């Protein structure tokens, strides 16, 4: 495909072929040296160029024919700006760029992974010079081929976070592609996903909590207010019936300033009658300690009379509810910047 304008705004370096003159690309001798990195057969970028997700997508896009082939899955979401679509395995290794085609039109290369399945041409869009599967098709691809159900739910939660797709759009696509590989996993993931989750670890926390306590109804990032209408906090998860609030604390939460802020927040929650419980990274592999803390939190919460609660989920008139994809998409201009600013998403 033509590379002019490819990746504009993504900070990528377009691979070039060998140039005997050494003007538009390295000479054969230069390409064999330490100053150039081979991206695919016959194409190179300077060795200092980092193989970021966007860079790897651009390197794969250079190899695509002009028609009938599109980048899909995590790569199509990442290229559109979806958070957490970093194209890395759990071990931090780069994943190949998934490429969808109705028939084999490319020679296999380590840079990309070919998937041959039917594709409506109307589901292919040119995004910053790269042919991409539509956001909903790319999301469903990633959900269908996820390593397991929990991973599939993480994909959906993060796709909703990006506002690239909405639950109804995903459900409609799944319902109309009944014969596709992995579609049953997509069906099972749909009712487990939530529209207002802010990180993959929050999803993992919610799935574990609901697996052990299926009777509870958990709210993701629901803003909590005091009885005067002041914002108290927005916990990662909240069981509104009991007042137990769940938080996931990663490594960043262990640093001095952040840790002090977390402790103040925990104190605020308790003073208003909520019972916080924290999950840390080690709890994922061995959740026993977290589940003990969770049960203890429920026991303490049960001792507090509902009438004595100093918190409410009733939103004051000045608040903007951003808990659904539809509500977030409706925000525009300064209002969108204010309520959806990174690190200030409000629930």
C-alpha cells in the first residue's frame, strides 16, 4: 500500500527499502550494519526507533495490499487511541499485529498474524493512512480470540472506556455473526462487562468479587457524595446495599505522596460510613488474603445501621453523569475536557 501520510500524528517512522544511492533509504551495506533495524523483508527503520505499539502497526501496514486486508483486534483499537491496548502479552512481550483478510493475500511474517474470515468491506475504514477493521469488529475480534473469559471481559471493559464502542453495538455485531470463531465466548462476556471501568485490574477485581459473591450488585466508579452534596470519593467498586467499597492498589499506590493520599481517601470513606477493602497485585495469583479482608469488611459494614450512613449516590444538580458510553459521547468541547480529563474521570 502507499505509505504517504501513513501514521500522521502517531509519531511513527515509516519503514523504507534499500536505496543503492543511500538517499531515500539505507544502502545494502548500511542496512546490514548496526544503525538500521529490519522491520520485515526488505524494509528498515533507524535502529534507535523504538518498537512501540503504533510503530509496529505502521511497520505492518506498509506490507498490506491496497484492498481486502485490514488491521484488526488490539492494533485497530490502539491506533484509534484506546487505553491499555498496548499490544503486549502478560509477560510484556510484543504481540503480532492481527491482520484480517478474506483469503490469503500476504506471505506470513513474524510482524503480523493473519486471520482469514469473511469481512464486509463496509467494516473497513482508513484511519490515518491505515486500513482498519471498524471499532466494533476489532473489539469483537479481540474478545473472540482472548485467552479466556476474564480476558475477554477486560477487552470489553477497556473498549467501553475508550468510547469507541457501546454495549448495544457489540451485542448487535455478536448477534449477527453467529458462526464466527469464538462467538460463544463473546456472548458470555457481554453480560459480565461494565461501561465505567477505568483499568484492567478493576475488571479483575470485579470478576473475582462477583465470582465469590454472585448475589451482590457492584457499581463501577460510582461517585459517592455526602448528605450535603459534596463529592467524597469515587471508589473502583461499590456494593451499595452494604456500603463495602473495593479498591485496587497497584505499585504506584505504594509511593509516598500517592500512599498518603490513598490513606486520606480511605479515612474519608470510613468517616462517611463506607467500608473500604483493598486488593493488591499479589492477590490476583493467590486471592485468599483479599477474600478474607472482603468478608471482614462485610461483617463490619453489617454492624452499621443504614440510617446512620453519611453518604449517598444521589448526584447533585451540578454533577455530570459519565457512567455510560452514551453519556460520555454526548459531552462536547470544554465540558468533555472537564469531565473526562485523564485522571479526573468522575463516574
